[in-house]
């Protein structure tokens, strides 16, 4: 059973139909990349998995997104609980600016009631998982804003991992980073694979080709093609995918 | 940037086609030099082999440069990957022309045992195979490439024919052994050139369709 599955998902922002009948199953423990031109609906899709459109005025969601077999678009869904199972990392690193490195990572587990000793352990484990521990272990009480952009992004990943999610959603996590910091995040994504299911939205096709097992191509709100990354980038089935990945679009 | 890349890709394809023409010409001229025992033509073929080699090296650099700079995908990736292999096969085809031209020189004033028929026919067929493979490469139509595999059976049958005839000649008259040994060698070169033409066709077909042909063994 796929850990995440959208079924006939339609999303409207007011009159605008931005996601059209998207049905997509994400295999557990894999890395799935979502690619497509600007405005194709890829970020809208990933945000829907985290119930983020609840906060958007005039947004309407039809269809289903199933997480572990259960539709999350029902009244019974507890958004906070769901977001602890499905973490999200955004385009721009967004650590809590007034909190220290330690407190940024400890924030979620503390809300969940973790004890002080547990927190220490969770922070260390999460920072290690995010490949940041060695760089910050001697300055855990320093403000998070003192870190470089790449480090801040890894801190945000550590913060997401601290609440032990099953799924990690990443919306253009490297677009604000230089190639060295991007490389570190990509290595990290590979290391997290298996233990976590990762869905990454990226503008960078080469990045999708480098890091993912599966790739979905969105165009004008539709899912055009979904398949193994190797197949999508070597021999796409749909002419529109071919046109996009070879830069012959339009 | 993308338009520039596709322009460079088209240029690269033209260079591969030029190399293919040159490889074919060398193979045909090498064989003609033997058929006509034309040492001057053989010298010409031998000299041209270096140019073919240079094309192979410069095209390899051109292709790797395009991959490194543009990280292509889809058809573009297959075109570059296939082309990188194709230039090696073309270089070998041309090299067989060189090898045959060397045989012409080694003939050293001897005449043919009898008029050569199967060997020129083998060269002609391999030339047509290269033409078909290059036509497919040029037009991105798989059909001409598919025909190459059937043509290779003719080349193989001709090779068997040369081999058997030569053995018969050698048994009947040991004085022909030297020439016949050369004929067998040349027929073998042509048969191998045919196999390389098949590889060009196979990679071209992959470039166009994305399907890989599994070897028949």
C-alpha cells in the first residue's frame, strides 16, 4: 500500500482550477520528485498533503489524499497531529528567529511533552540525521539566525525530523542555496531515504534526476506522467514530458 | 541557452554524419584498392585514417562537453549517449578500410587468383548498411536502421562463400595460399565492418525509440 495517495484531487483558488484530477501514489520509503514549469500546480499539490490550503482564503479541495490508507480531507483529521507525521521544509529556510539552535529543534517535541533529558537526546539525534551536529554541537545556544543559509535549511530539516515524521515534504529546499550547500542537502536526502518517505518539489531537473527514485511531471494543473526517474529522464512516454525535459517547451 | 544547445546538438549530428561518410568511403576505397590492386589508392586510404581518428577524438570531446555543460535529458541525452558509441563504431569501420588497404600493399605485385566478385559485393553491401544507419540517424526514422540487420545476413553469407572458395583454391593449388589467406582476412574485415554497421543501426534505433535491442546470444 502506498503511504501517500491522491485520488482525483482537484483544487480551486476561487474560480481558478489549479489542480485537475490528480491521482498519484507515493511508494513508502522512496524519494519522489515533482517537476514542472512555474504555475503547473506542483507546490499546490505538495501543500495539499500538509493541509496547508485550509489557511488559504477561497481555496477548495475536492477528491482525496490518503495517508496510510485514510483520507486526510475529513473533519476527523487533526491537522497538528497530521503535520507531526508529515513534516515540511520550505523554499527559504525559516528557523524561528528568536530561538537558539537547540530550541528550534526542541520546539516540536517539547509541545508533544518530551522531558528535558529526552529533548537533549532528540536534538542531538535530529541534528545528526540532518548532518548538522558536527558544525553546531559547540554552539547549540547560539541564535539560529547566526547559521549560514545552507545550515539554516538543514536546521529546518532537523526541526522537521525531531517530531519523528513518516513523510518529509520539501518545497524547493535548495533554491536559495549555493551548490555546496545544495550538495549537502542532496546527500542528506539520500541518507534519509528508506527511513522516511520524501516528496520533493524542484525546479531543477538535474536535481530531480540526481536524488529521486520516482518523478512526477505536472503541467497546467495536471499530472502528465509519473514513473521511475530513470524512465522519465531517459525515455518519457508523453510528448509533453519529453518537450519539458529537453527544453523544447512552448 | 537551450536554443544554443540544440543548435550545437544539430552541429554535432552533422559532424557524426560527416564522419560516417568518411568511414564508409575509406572502407569502399580500401576494398577498391585491393580489387584494382591500386597501390596509390591504398596509400590515400592509409593517409586518411589519421583524419578519421582525429574526428573520433574531437567528436568525443564535443559530445562530452555538451553533456557536461547542459546535462541533457530524454531524446537529447539518448542522442549524445548513442553518438558517443556510434563514433567508435564508425572509426572501426574506417579502420577496416585502412587494414584492407594495407593488404593491397602487401600483395606486392602479385595478381589476383581470379576476378574478385564476393569481396567487392561485401563492401558494397556494408556501404549500404552504413548509408541506411546514417539515414536513420539523420532523419530520426527507425525504419532504415531496422533494415540494416537483415542486410548483415547477406554479408555473413558472402563471408562464408569467400572462406569456402579460398579453402578450395588453396587445396587445389598451394601456390595461391598467400593470396587466399589475404582474401579470407579481407572478407573477415568486411564481415566485422558489417557488424559495426549493425551497432551503428542499433544505437541509432535506441536514440530514436529509447528501446534497447538485446544481443542474439
